C-alpha cells in the first residue's frame, strides 16, 4: 500500500489523502503505524532530510535498457498527453498537490485521494490506496482509472511502456 520513499522530494503533500507534509507524515508513521518511540524534533528533522535525499527509484530504461521499446514509450507519452493524465500526474515528479475523487472509497468513506508519483511505477506490485489492483494495466482495464478510456490492447501496452520508463 505504501509507495516507495525514494524520490519523494518535491511530491508533497504526502499520504493517500494528501493531508500531510513529509515531516508530519514521518512523525505520524513512527508514532501511529510503527508504534515506535517518540521522536525528538531533531530526530524528525534528520529522518525528513534523509528521506528527501533519497534518489528516485531506477527506471526500467536504467536497469533493463535492452528490453525497452523506445517507439512504444514515445507513443505512450503522446497518449498520456492526449488522455490528459498529466492533469493529476504532472511535472517531473508526475503527481499533484491536489486530491481527486477517483470513484473509490476507503473504509472510513474518503473518496478524495492524492495521486502518487508515477516515477518508479515499474517497481510497484499494488495500486490504489487499498492495493486493490495488482498490476498497472488492471488499474486502467478493470478499474477504468481515470475513466473508461476505451483503449486498444496495443495502446495499453504503449501507455504502460511509457509509465514504466518514468
């Protein structure tokens, strides 16, 4: 359920509901999720700076360059723009500080979620706030995110190729 902390710099606010800055999220995670010790302000600052310094996860093009179809990536990038995916996943970090109703809700009724960065999406195995999708393609096919796209199989392949290159 938790996207990587690598490359989190510039993606704030953080958390599925986009309600925290990184510092607050770290404090809450240690206290409420991990049930750890109470951190001092200095410790929170140190962990926050450490996390902000983590580089983004490697892209598929970095660790498997021979498996990359550059033409598919280019077609997928054009499709990403045409479909206006960059309305919610924008800029270099491919996210937004806003929250959006994605047609799903969590156990307490939240329907507005902060889009996670798409960088490093090739390394993820679960998607959405509750991990209900087990593959990126499933996000678009089964859950019709962000909306019913009506893409062909080839277009989905191209879009996934582009996203995996981020």
